């Protein structure tokens, strides 16, 4: 009887898959239309100009974010510009040659230096040499929290103790209490991979999400803590319970629903969330979230779980389509439910 029921379920799932998968897949952008780390209308021209060794658009863009206190955008743009300079830095060298004290150029320079040091076998030693560079970026723009986010990353890599880290954290949140980048830096420090534990990581993330402003990406911080645990492969005795992970996903789902489909602003959070939903087997939720992502795939988290991030995104999306189709009743016209 058990084998008969198992066969029946398998056959039913196959019928559902054949019936619903093409329709579900048709509601998503084709694979060829999915972009990895699309720069957007503001950053795109700066990257194009940088490829031509012209730093002026990048300088104007970062100056605008600094003057308008657009710290989240500023953090993203600095990270993306430094990633570009990691491969082609002639435009940054030109910028620094004509404006050696420009606070925006100094910040990109510091971010680039930290990125290079993190990739070195002598990481801690090389990072320690960069302290003055980060201090110079912070002094050049006293209101800016991004150099302090960078200082938090630097402290983690140089094995700074809790007291030193807390002092840097205070400086960061004094400038921007809800800055997502600073919260992510603190979360990494508190993770089991570094100087904390899964429970400490979750406790911090959940409290920060409770205190976050409406619509703030910090509300998705518990989902990031859940991802850290999944990535580390925590043993049962040290792992946070599954219901806590699902609650983190639910909170991130509520945040994602506040933003338009295909919006670049929450793209990183949505990509992280959909990976978490797939890992939890919440197939209908995962399929719906892929719909909100649209064509905006991001390097994070896929570069940490797949050899090729874009392929990792597309494979996870195809899996969510198949599994959501298998669980959609034959008479249903659309997938629904939590898929837990």
C-alpha cells in the first residue's frame, strides 16, 4: 500500500509539473533578459565613463549622494565603483591625481585597498597597513557613515576585539542609525564564522529589524543571519531553530512586498531572500519572490553558493518553478500558499 501511494503521488506530481510549469515559467522574464548586477540609470553612466578613463561622472554622482545624505546609495555606488577599479583603476588614479583630497575619491580608494587586502594570503597584516587610509576618508567627510562601515569591515579582518569594534559601531550609527551596510558589517562580526555565534547573530539582527524605520532594508537583516547559518552548515546543537528562520523569511517577504517588481533598491535583499526560501522548501513563496525580482539578479548571494552567480540564480529559479508546479492543484490557475 505504501509503495502504491508513493507511486500515485509521484505520478500526480508529474502531471501537475507538465500542466503548470510552462505557465508559471511564462510569467517570469526569459533567461536571456536576466541581468547580473544591473547598474541602474544613475550608476551606469559613471561606469561607462570610467571605462573610458573619465572619473568626472563618478565624482559628480558620489558628491551628490554625500551632499544629499543618500548613504545607502552612496555605499552601493562606492562598492560597485571600487569593484570596477579592482579590474581597471586608471580612471581612479587619474581622479586622485587631479583631486588628491577629494573625499569621494579617497573613499573609493580606501574601499579598493580593503578589497585587495582581503584577497591577500597576508590579509590581516595588509589590512592593518590601511588604517590611515580609512581614517583619511572618514576625516574628509565627517557626516558620512560609509567610511565607518569600511572601518567595521577592516576591524573584523584585523581581529579587533569587541571593545574596539563597539567603538567603531557607535561612530557608524551616530551618523546613520539605520544604515544597512553598517548593520551587515556588524552582523558579519557577530557571526559564528568570525567572533560570535549563530544565536548572537540572530539576536542582533532581530533587534535591529524591530528598531528599523519603515521600509528600511535593515528589516531583512534576520534573513541575512539565517543565510549565514545555512552557509556555515551549523550543527543542530548550535543552530537557530527552523521557525526562527521562517520568521526571518516572513519579515523579509513583507519588506519586499512594499517595493515595485524589478526595483533595483531591494534587489540584493530579494536575491538573498529567494535563496533562503528555496533552501527552506517554500516553493510557492520562492516562485512569487522570483516574480518580484524580475530580471534583477545580483552577485550576492549566488557567488557564495554557485560557481557562476548568474547560472546559480537561473538554476534556483527553474527549481522553484518546477517544485511550485508540482504542488499546484490540477484545477488551480495560479500558485499560492506558503509552500512550507
